[in-house]
């Protein structure tokens, strides 16, 4: 139990330090210099996707880079594959901790209630629908990934739902990246609020049926 707690503290500390130490501007400048060589640029992107969880950047930030380097037609499938790839380390960490007493979250009442509610959520919605809705909603991607893993969502369902749920976010990011003349953090604007609201509504619609049935069964 203490070993898992130590691992959890070490992971959080690593993410905090890395997110403070690594500058998006410097990273974008380095990637911009590689954009003329598709192979080298591709290798750099794989590294970015694998290391992204350590700096806690949103996946759409890397998708902007993909759009800048590869354009729309190639960029969308590449970025979707990257969205799945970058989730695997976080998923593995979540699975390692699980939702039992070895998970440090379960040692505190709020964390224990959160894990119970998350488990009930996926039991109600099903793995694929639950992850898809969570991906569509404006929620932190890594939090969604870790929660899904801790509560026992299967890896195939998680990967498939990640592709579907991340698709609209990815398309928006790719379009932004493909329109940039120079890759820079300053060139990446905020997400259009209309997209956030629209996808939030889509997530709610996706969950409406299972949640209604859950409430109906509970009231019988």
C-alpha cells in the first residue's frame, strides 16, 4: 500500500516539475525547425505524444502541431492515432492503482466517493458510451483516461471511444494548425466557446438514454 502511495506522489511531483520546466514556445520552435523533414518530424511527434502526459498538455495542443506539419487529410488520422498513443501511459498508471484499497484516492472519503460514482457511471453507460461522452465533454483528457482505467474499462473499448470522442476536438485543432504560417504557441488561439458548448450538449444527449433508464429502474 505504501509503495503505491510513494509511486503516486512521485508521479504527481514529476508532472508538476516537468510542466513548469518545459516551455510550449520552446518546444514549438524546435518542432518548427523539423517540419521540412516529414520523417524526422514524425519521430519527434511520436516522442511528443509519449511524453505529453508528463507535462500535462492537452492533446489538442499536439494535434495543432500535427496539422501544421501534415495538413488536414493526413493530419486527422495521425492525430487520432496520437490521441490513443498518448493515453496509453496514463491508462496503464490508472490500471496499476485500480479502484480498491491500494488506490491512494480510496484513503480519503471524497476520493472513495469519486471512485464509487465513476464505477456506477460506467456501469450505467457502458464502457464505450461512457468514455465517448467524457471525451466529447470539455473535461481534462488525462483525468478521463485515468478514471476509466481505475474503474475497469476495457482497453479496446477505451481506445475505440477515444477515437470517436476526440474526433471533433482533433478536427478543430488540425484546422488551426494547418492555417498557421509559423508554428508558435502564440499562434494557437483559445477553443471556440461554441464548440465547447456544442460538444457538451452532444455528450449530454449521448448519456440521456442510459441515465434515464437508470433513474426509471431506481424509482420502481
